[in-house]
C-alpha cells in the first residue's frame, strides 16, 4: 500500500508541466513603469465618472488607456497592438470602449472593458497593467 501511494505521488508530481510561457506575447516586452494620475486635474477628471476613459501617452510602450466601468474598478491597457511588432502604425486609437489599430494590413480591434479582441485575426488580447486608487490618485504600473 505504501509503495502504491509513493508511486502515485511521484507520478502526479512528475507529470505536471508548467505552461507559463504559453501566453507570453512575443511582440510586447515587459517594461517597468509607474504613472500617478491625479483625478483633481482636468485632464484626468473624467475618471471620476463611470463609463469614461483617458488616454495617457507617457508610460508603457506607446502609452496606455485607463477605463472606469463603475464602482471602484479601473482597467488599464497598453496602446500598442499586441498582435504585431511595434512599428509606426501600431499605436491604437480609442473610441468608445474600442481600441483600434490603424495599420492597413489588419483590422484589429479590442475591448477596453476586458482587453479581448473584438475584430481581426489576432491571438493575443491587450496587455493589461495594474491599477490602484488611493484618494484622488490613480496609480498605473507594471
């Protein structure tokens, strides 16, 4: 009985594999940054109200968008299209809750609510950044 237990445990431990690299995006590097947004300032004041977003050009690879869907939730995503190498046309524009890539070789669009592709043939969703709110300061960082 003891041998069977040891063999079972060894089988389980040795058969487990790590797939941490399965979803690593080869196009976007992990760039360390931190940006503090003061919602008392006019350029970030829209983030005090649900349903609004703000595009920030500093931080990240090509800037990021931060979206406030409601309650105390905030989502921040990289504005470089995650499904091709960064180039002169890969910075996305945001309209409503959709981020669109202006490159003519694809029609990639993504939801800034959940970061998932809504149009185009890409396999990667938007690169998410961490967001914390403390009083009137919203901190976006990676």
